[in-house]
C-alpha cells in the first residue's frame, strides 16, 4: 500500500472504530479476505467471515461454489465485477424482456432491483432498449417517483443499422440523478405482430455507457434474454456531506493526503486522494515481487517461501532454492566454463588470424626465396616477350590440381612430381612441383624459367606459367595428351600400332627440338637428361621434349 492517502470509517462503524480508525483505503482488514475470485475487495468493502461485515452495506458475499468464486452485493443476486476506490462499483445485471408469439404475449421479465445505499450512476450508465414495437421505461423512487424510457419502432429489418442506437431498433436515454430503485416496464403497440418474423421481443437494460453495441441480429436472437450487462453504481460514505462530516472529527474518514468530496450523486461523501497521492496497492499495480508481496502502510515488502532465499524482488535477487554449496559451485563452474569458452573462442580467433597472417607472410617469403621478385624484375625488363610466364597464385593451381590429389599425378621424376591440372576455363595443364628448394638454385631457376618461357618450339613442351608462392616452386606446362614415349613403346597394346615411319618421325622431331635448344636458342639450353620418359607425345603423336 502506497504511503498515500488514508481515511477511516465513519460513525456507522463505531463499534470497530478503535481498530479501523487509521485503516487505509484499499487494504482489507486483518483477518478478512481481500479477494473473491478475480474480484479484489478493498476496504471499506468486506467479505469473508462475519467478523468482517462491519456493516451490511459494504458486505460482499463471496459464493465459492463458482469457479472462480463470484462476489455478490450484500444478500442480493447482483454480481459485483469490480470495486473502485474512486467511488463506484461495477455490477452485472440481467436484461428485462417482453416477448410475443402469434397468439399474443408469451413471456416476460420486468427486471428490477432496489438498492438501499448505493445509487445507479447517472453519468456512467445509459438506459437502453431494443425492439421494433417497443416502449420501454424505468420507474423508481428517488424520494419522489421518477419515470423515464425510450421508444423504438421499425417495420423492415433492412432499415436497421449495426452499431447505431438512434431510435430505429435501438434507443437510449440517460437515467436521472439519485436513482436507487430500478423497475423495468414494457409496452408495445401491435404486440410485435407486424415484426414477429425478425423481432418477437422487446428488451430493456441499464448498461455502462459504451458497453453495449447494437447488433441487428440481437433483435431475433431469443437467447438475448439471457444476457447480462455491467451497470455502474456510486457509493459514498455515510449520509453527511463533507462539511457536516468534517465537524464530526471522531468519525471523519478522510485522513492524511486525502480530501473530502461531495459526490455528484446522492448523499454522503467520498475521500479522494490528493493529486500525487493516489491509492496505490503496489503489490497489485507494480507486481514487484517474484515471491510473496506484503502490502504495508506506505510501502510493501517481498518475502520468499520456505526453502527459498533472496529478497523476493523481481529487480533484486528474487527467490532461489536454498542450495548453499552447489549453487556457488555451479555458478563458479558456469563462470569458469563461460570464460574458458570465451578465451578459447578468442584464442582460436586470434590463432586463425595469426595463422592466416603467417601463411601470407610465408607465401611472400617463399615467393621471394623462389626468386619471384627476381623473376618479376626480369620479366618486367623483358616486356617485349609479353607475359608468357605469368605468375599463378597458389590457390588457382591448387584448385586446378585438386589440392595435389594422388589421382592427378602424371609422373614422378628426378626434378619433381608432375600433376594434371584443370583450369577453370576447361583447359588442361601439367603442373610440375619442382624439387628446387635451395637458395643457391634460385638464380639458375629464375634464369631457366625466363629462358623456357621464351622458347616457342612446336616440339618443346611449353612452359605456360609458374607459381612461386609455395615453398617448392610450381611450374605450369601445356598438357601433353598421350603421355611419354617410354609408356608408349613399352605398353604392349601400343607397339603394334606404331609404325616405323611414326617412330622415325618422333625421333626426328625430338632431335630437332634438342638441336634448337642447343644451337638456336639464346642462350643455348643444354638438355642433360634426354630419355624416353622426357619425350612426350601430343594427340597427333608429335614429339614434345620436356624436363630440362
Ligand atoms: C480469473 O482468474 C483466472 C485465473 O486466475 C483466469 O484464468 C480467468 O480468466 C479470470 N477470469 C476473469 C473473468 O477475469
Ligand atoms: C454480517 O452479515 C451477515 C449477512 O448479512 C449477517 O447475517 C451478520 O449478522 C452480519 N454480522 C455482523 C456482525 O453484523
Ligand atoms: C452460491 O451459488 C449457488 C448457485 O447459484 C447457490 O445454489 C448457493 O446457494 C449460493 N451460495 C451462497 C452461500 O450464496
Ligand atoms: C404463445 O405463448 C403462450 C404462452 O407461452 C402459449 O400458451 C401459446 O401456445 C403460444 N402460442 C403459439 C402459437 O405458439
Ligand atoms: C450486423 O452484425 C452482425 C454480427 O454482429 C452480422 O451478422 C450482420 O450481418 C450485420 N448486419 C448488418 C446489416 O450489417
Ligand atoms: C440459444 O441457446 C441454446 C442453449 O443455450 C442453444 O441451443 C441455441 O442454439 C441458442 N440459439 C441461438 C439463436 O443462439
Ligand atoms: C513483510 O511484511 C510482513 C507483514 O507485515 C511481515 O510479516 C514480514 O516479516 C515482512 N518481511 C520482511 C522481510 O520485512
């Protein structure tokens, strides 16, 4: 309960005044229930044991045979839906009806009730009637008798409009001020005979303003008679107005931070909290506790059920099972686990980053080591030879060789392993993974690449490109389809096919190539390992000298 505004109960409750003198509005008296099912019963309304019904007037009967239990006004059958400390309560009440069949009046219920101490709010309700041959009126007693009502006539269902309560099928009127008695009556002009097909009944009810929206289908729905609608009642304290009540100091109920107001409707008075001192039941409005909430004058506290510990507050530690040892260990373990995981992630990220960096550095180093820089310089100096030995990246070649896959090996030799590679454009290449890895050999290797890249003889295997990013340089040659002469001669199935003319042609071509390399090329290139495995055959069985 917020430390807000307080008011005590008046003289009518004098018997218990000693106890309740400083009671706070909205807080159920100790020992009394503060709820009935879903309806909260704030002070000065009471429910529960007879000790609590200070006055029948504020007694709420809780019928627990309903689920959830239902609250009823004192001893009546008027169901209470909501009690507001601002001086009103919402009840629910039945519709009155007057029904006809072809032989005349069939059945009716002229609903009504009499409130001794509450008033029907004249500002928050409307008397409403629906029907197409309908006079509906309310009568009652407010000191004098009163009578009010409305009339609705219609002849064709097509004239009716949903949600429009303006006299055709549906009419509304205000209720007079100060009404405690409410008695419904009906009349009809033609006993609904002209509209029986779509409207056999007239209905009338007081209803909270805005709570009913007219629907054309209600006119023909026999079950509409079972409906109930909310009505707002005003409640006040006592019979005195504020001025009189204030003079009766002992019984004056509006205490600190609250002000007395004379109600718009009827006698008595209400205590209204001053601005900024609203009645706040923190437990209900804030729902601040995850455990049990206790409303206290001026504040609230939270507690945890047995076996749980913590401050019980949602924004605090809440309520946690008392597991003294395991809990911290669990937390510790979790914490350590999380930080380990985090470190691991961090480390692996850093590691991966470093590894990538290292790899890049390595590639650059290899490139340099293998004479890449030298080669590039040389090549740029010899631009007239036009980029014959373009430099491949490792990724391109690895992809082409299917990452040095065994199945791609064409042969192994003294100078390295030769793989078959497939370029993205579909061309085949031969990639020689050279054995050169020695710094001393860099200069000769670079020279060789440069020289070879300039050679363009039809009987010499063409060096297409080279890649120097690996530790071991990779050389890319044209792919020669029919393998080596050695394989060709020693493969039994082929020997019969190769004619002596063909053999001679191959020999001549090989010699021409060697002659060219030795004599025509500048500088001359000496092939130091002329053997059958270094003479390749293309698709037309032309010789291609390789591996020098
Ligand atoms: C009443 O409360 C119960 C559970 O607390 C809930 O399921 C139900 O919808 C509520 N009924 C109304 C009319 O508020
Ligand atoms: C409380 O209310 C009930 C029902 O109206 C009534 O029977 C009973 O006498 C009341 N008790 C007291 C102490 O007024
Ligand atoms: C509660 O409601 C049931 C059903 O309407 C009724 O039979 C019973 O008498 C009521 N009990 C009380 C205590 O009002
Ligand atoms: C009309 O209602 C009355 C009363 O319920 C009944 O006696 C009568 O038989 C009904 N007439 C027709 C035609 O249904
Ligand atoms: C009125 O509303 C009801 C549903 O609420 C609907 O079935 C009916 O067709 C509507 N009638 C007209 C005339 O709009
Ligand atoms: C009226 O209510 C009864 C049972 O409550 C149901 O069988 C019937 O279909 C309802 N009629 C209409 C028009 O809703
Ligand atoms: C909270 O308030 C209740 C009711 O006054 C009291 O019994 C309880 O000891 C209080 N708890 C704490 C933690 O202050």
